[in-house]
């Protein structure tokens, strides 16, 4: 039972930021509405039906890569980590608490896009599929970002690393725009980008279409998950630093 | 059993030994002051005792448990406030103490009860519901100390807990530390430069310099290790008249004498414009051992 209180302690500790800086949540919500408007404006129903599930998935990716990594990075700089290490709290409990405490950031795009999906008669399956892929996207984003952030000796501005990483993996590659617009050889190559592979999986599962082979996207995601998890675990130390 | 025991404890970063060899043992339910100049290795020593760093040599035990082999047992028994801890701004003192205690395994209800008690003990009632961002540095520091002491840990380690506090707040924090050993039975290790205050609460003092222990013992024991009994502050003199060790402060000079007679003779010889004599304190011991020498 005590471990639940410990997780709740970390959750509430992180949630105070969300509670008092709620405008960040409003920003997330505005962004979700804007993306839906852009997608519908440019491509109508055909585009928005794939954009909504992919955007939910990619929000989870950004949440892991940006927010979780930034929170962990800030806790290291502020020496909050040291305070927590010198207690019964385990690294697992800490991470669960951080994710739960900052969850409202990911809940806002879901809360905005779900009624839009229902209004456009996209079906709740679309949202359900996106929610199913989202934890994988979040974990992969967090692993990748932490594998980088935890290697920096004196991380003074974590967001200067995580923000470009998120932009470079969400808006630059064919995640929100169709993979089919790329020339043939680049389509296969772009599957090596984890967010493109995740977007392909999400599209296939929610609307039943994808540009490249599904197996290839699943393989790419699995390799990224294993590789980034190993890269992160190698540098993740909960005390007893050599 | 000792509450804290360090034997030839050392920590190396690359080719640099931040702590060369530190040996001391602290009995339970006492307050130990770890003192030394900047870069002496105080914080690194504390970080090894709190299982943040793995020692490069030697070993340490906290409440009988090895800080490396039995680190989980150590962590169950300690609470730590790091130096330069960057407190979050969007949390109130009340919330900060509650959530800190919950992170340590307290239920919300017990944590709330404890938070109320410590808010009152440290005089934070008026600001308990303001966010830390708008509090003064001293109020923030008191909140952090309260959250650490409230943990009811066997061993509490506070790295520079009185930094940034005004005189009144410093004494309030020191009283809370003293109370925590008396009421809760905790052993408290604190690092500080404020040795005169440390002297008020310390049961044991460890002086550390260049990564090594240079003196240790109870304050009374340490006071007699220096050959002087009085500190003399002289103003407007020629330094040539000084025979003992002294610290040059420009207009003023601090020196020491063995007895009152020697202090009077010093005044006769040097003819200062102002002259102040007082008993030696731990600060003088510190200056004698690690300070500027003639």
C-alpha cells in the first residue's frame, strides 16, 4: 500500500505545476483544434479521418519525448532526484508518478479530438486505436529523449534539446502528411524514423490503409523500442553514481 | 551501533580526488556538524552517505547498513536536503511538505497532520498557502528543512540548511533541528559555514579540508586543541607588532592569545584604535586548523 502513496506523492508533486500553470493545457487544446481545422480545410474528410488518430498518437510521442524528459531533466538539475534517491522511492515509482502527474497535457488533445471524431462520424474505434498505440509512442519518445538527455553532463536547458527533437520527428517527416507524396525510395527509408512507422501502424489499424508494408513499420518500432530502452537503461542511474 | 560510520571513505572523479580519506563515527541521536572551506569535500561526503554517489574507496555505514551493499536499507532510514536544492515555484509550503512525506510512504492523512505540525514549528503559518515562488528565500529554506525533518527518518542529512536565512530564521531552524533529535530521536548531520551557530547545536564536529578529516570531536574537546583561549580583534595597527598567528582583514586584524595578560600586553605594544577580546569559539578552531596562517 505504501508504494501507492509514494506514487501518488510524486503525481501530486508534479500535478501542482499543471494546476497552477493551466494555460499550457489550453495551448495543447488550441493546437489540437488548429490541426483538425487545417486537416479538414486542406483535405476534407479523407485527410481528417487519418489526421485525428495520428495526432493523438503523436501527442503521446511528444509528451514522452518532451514533457517526461524535461521533468526528469529538471529534477536532475534542481537536485530533486538526490532528495528522492535518499528515500524508499524507487525509480519505477518515480517515473509512474511523473507520467501520471503530467497526464493532463496528453488528455487535452484527446478530449478535443474525440468529439470532433464523433461529429464527423469517424467512429470511436479510430480513437480507441490511437489510444492503444499511444502508450507505445509515449514510451518510445521518453526512451529516446532520456537516452540523449541523461548523457548530457550539465543539462542547463533541456527543452533546447527536446523541443527540436519533437519538431524534427513530428512535423518534418511524413507523419501528419501522407507518406505517398514522397518519391518511392524515400517511402521505405522513412520507415526508419520511429514516428513515421508509428503513424503507419496507427493509420492501418484505424482506417485500414497504409503506404508501405505494416510488418516493416512494426519491425522498425520494435527495433527502436529495444534500442532506445537499452540506450536509456545504460545511463539511467538511481543513485550510486560511479 | 553508530548512526553514521565512515572509514577511509574516498571519491575520485577522473584523476581528481574530491574526497581523499574521511574517517569518523557518529553515535545515534546526536547532531554532527561537518565543517570545512569551499571545495573541502563536505557535499561529496554527504552524497556518498546518502547513496547518491558510490564511494571510490573505503566504506560507510548508516544505521549499521553499508551504503553500497545495503543501499536500500540505508535509503529507508535517511532523509536528505541537498545544497542548492532548486525548489519548484508552483507549490505551497503545505503541499510541499505533504507531497514530500507521501513520496516517502506516508499516507495523505498522516502527511497532512505532520505538515500542520511542522508549519507551526517553523513559523510558516502565514505563508503556508502561498506558492514558494512568492516566498522569501528564508521562508523557502524553512519549508525545505521542515519537509526533511518531518520525514521522521533515523538519520537526517542537511547540506547547508541555514544558507540564505536571516538571524531569527536561522535560530528557528537550529531549534527545529535540535527538537527533532530530542523528540524524534533522529541523528542529524549538517554541513555549515556558520560555526558559531553550529556550536550551539553540535554534539560532535568534523572538520574537513582538501578531502581529509583534519579534526573531529565534541565542541569542548576541539576548543582545547588550539593553544589559544582568546580571540583579539585589533584595528589600526602595524602588523609588525603581532607575534601570534593572525588574519589580515585590511583595517582590522584577528589574532589569538593564550590568556588575558597576553591580550593586555598586545594592546600595550600595538596601540590599536579599537580592541575587542572574547573567548575562542569553534570558528577560531576552524580558522586555526584550516584558515589563513601566518
